[in-house]
C-alpha cells in the first residue's frame, strides 16, 4: 500500500530532537514559572544574537508582532502603509488593526516579493511605512526598498514570518529594516509547539514600547503606562524555541537541498519553478511552483497520495473583509493565486519521497 506523502510532517521533524524537547518541558514544569521568566529572557537574547539585532521581544503571535510595531512607531488613523498585494492576509490585518490603510503594491513575477520599481507610484503624503514580506522564505529586494524609504523618510518594517535564517547579501532577514515581526506558528522554519511571535529591532525605544504593549501596557506590576494587550510568548514555547534555534540552520540547509533536487528533477516540466536572486539565500519555507493547470495538478497529486497546499488561493484585496479594495486592479496577485502550488517540503523528507513527488508531477506536466 502506498503511503501518503504529507505536505509537512512536524512529528518527523520533532522526533529528531525529542529528547531535548522533553528536557525543556521538564525544566519549565519543574520551575513553576510559566510567563515572562528566564526561558523567554534567554530565548530573546539568543534569537537577537542569531538575527544580528540588539533586541528581540517575544509576543503571542506574528500578527501581534507587526501590529505592535506599527503602534510603536505611532502609525495609525489616517496613515498609509505600503504592503505587498501577494501575501498572507496577516500583513494587511496588522495595518488595519493599527487604524492605518494598507496600500497594495504588486510583486515581481519572478520572486513573488513586492516589486520596488512600483513602490514610488504608490507613495502619497499620508504614507508612513513600507512593509515588505520575505515571501516563501526568499528575502525581498531590501536595498532598493530601503533607498526609497530613505528618500521619502519612511519606516521599513519587515514581515519576516517565513524567513527565519534567510540571508540578503549575507545579512539576516529581520535585521534589514527599522524593525521586523516574525511568527513561530508551528509550521514555520522556527516553529513553536503552539503559537508565538516576536519583534526584532535595534531601536531601544521601540523594544521598550512593545514590551509594554504585550503586557497590559505595564513594565511594573499594576503600573500601566500605555495602551496594553495580553500577548506574551510563554515560557514553555520559549524553551522549545531555544532547542529548535540550535538546529535551525541544519534544518534550513536540508530544506535548501530538497529545493535544489526538486528544481533539478522538474527542469523538463512545463512548470515555473522558483527563481532565487543571486543576492539572496532563501530559507525555503515553501517550495512554490506555478502551473496553468494548477487545480488539475493538485487533484492528480492528491489521487496519488501526495499532499499539497495553495499559498494563497484568494489575494487580500479580494477577501470579504476588504470589499472596498475589490475595485483594485492587481492582475499579478490574481494570476499567482490561480497558478501557485506548494509542494511537500520538510526536514527529514527522504530521497524516495522527493523523487516520487517529481515523477508524479512529470507524468502530467512534461
């Protein structure tokens, strides 16, 4: 009987570090301290060092990380934030939660990231920030984005939720703008065993504000100095993330090798396979192909017990919540939504599985 190839197997990934995860669990349980303790403090230090920034502040999830950063920079009602048209909706929602207006800019059709050549045309007197996303693990063109931001005196907040460990010109994503927000959702390259997120920055004031936002607007118990939320990365998840951070580069290298094998095996197909800039080293959060017969291909793979996912079937501007944006003409984002398909990709995926995925695709796409 043919076994199903999962899109992602967290159980197989975690099995390789199970003993260390068990020890982390016991350490936190025995400590009796579960919120804002030594594990979080240690993880924040370790992830800041890894990400080449001064501060890491753990929060409840990636959406809160982006939202809190916008608030920390005073971005709100009446302001505009430039966002990619091709991204997960959390990027847009963070802007809307702050009271600002997301202004979509189309992606480069090759990288799928926001196209810097189109950003200036979207800037108005109300623009305060550019929020690039390092989509699927590939860094956006940050030199070009930062140059535009400097010209117009704009803040740059990276959405680095999919790019932990990725490099842009030998610098870590998350360290390339004024600040960044990331997610530790279980399926991320650096994923917790629950939800979680963090902000990264070199700005002392921004880090201090986010620390207050996450904890009821307080830096001292029962003393509330600012608008506050309840959004804290807990001790258990911080302990698990400390273990996973130690193997992140190893796991990313494995993902990169799988991606290279896919690209080589699929070079004779009709598909569009990922294109990575010479200035970037992708974290390969996802391996995304494009097919004019995407839905047929997805169904065919499912029939052969190969799981795939569409990232993302409906662009943000066509979602019900953003009905006022339905009038936008964003043909590249809409084209990608109809063609993209993410193939199985995870640490511990074996050669036979990679070859089976590729061979099955070639049966219909060659």
